[in-house]
């Protein structure tokens, strides 16, 4: 019985891989490949997730009047349910449930990375709770995606010093090259 269940799980996983490959193969235009690469620069988004999101929202952000319009279409814009100075309970807004589900998954993954999304998640979790913090991070992520796709620029996190990261990653190689060309003593390159 157990071997039959494991064989069925293997079959299902093979089908999922087949569907993922089919979805990614559909993005064959240079603009679409560029958009896939741009989305993967955001923490929490992988190749399959980026392809699924682009299949829903498309690559042309000029169709939306702004990031607020895209967030409203996806059902991720914050609600404002006040009456007589009292805040009432907010319900989940209507919108594209597939995009909302994907962005919540991305936000949950990004909340575990070292990024601005994690800082926002941690700040909101204390006051509003886990689910509302995830929705707020998903909203922020969607606004970021809109700006990235509109400008065709990769994601740059304000909390990370990219220059220091590049220097730390490449410093051993640079020191070794300088020593091999005679600019540094050989014992400095081995430290």
C-alpha cells in the first residue's frame, strides 16, 4: 500500500514539474524573459512563481493607472471601514484571488529574508498580527513589482549595502589578481 502511495506521489510531482516547464516555456519573447528575470530579483520570488504572476498580471504595467489601481484589481488595497469615528472590522476585498494568493506566498517567504519586507512584517506583526502583516507586505510587494516592470529595473533593497556586498564577495579574487601581477606581496594574498 505504501509503495503504491509513493508511486502516486512521484507521478503527481512529475506532472507538476511538467506543467511548470510548460508554463515557463510560454514566456519566449525577450520582454517576457526580461520581466521574469526582474521579478526573480525580489526576495521570496522564484522562477515558477514569477511565471505564474506574469501569467496573471502581464508584463505591460501601463495598462494600470498606477500601483494603487493594480493593488485594487488584485484585492490587496487596504480597506477603510470607519463610521462615526469607530473603525469596524475589515473584510477581505474582492479581486484576483490567484494574484493575492501568490503575493501572500511571496510575502511570507520574503518575511524570512534580510530585506525591507522583513522589516515591514516585523513592525506590523506586533500591532496587527501575522495575517494582516502578510497582506500589508504583499501590498508593498505588488507596488514594488509595478514600479519595477514599468521602469524595467531590478529590485534594489534600501536596507542592503550592495557595494559592500560586492566587495566582500569579490575581495579574495581581487587580492589574488593583484598579488599575481606583482602589486602586492605574495603573503598578503594568502591571508
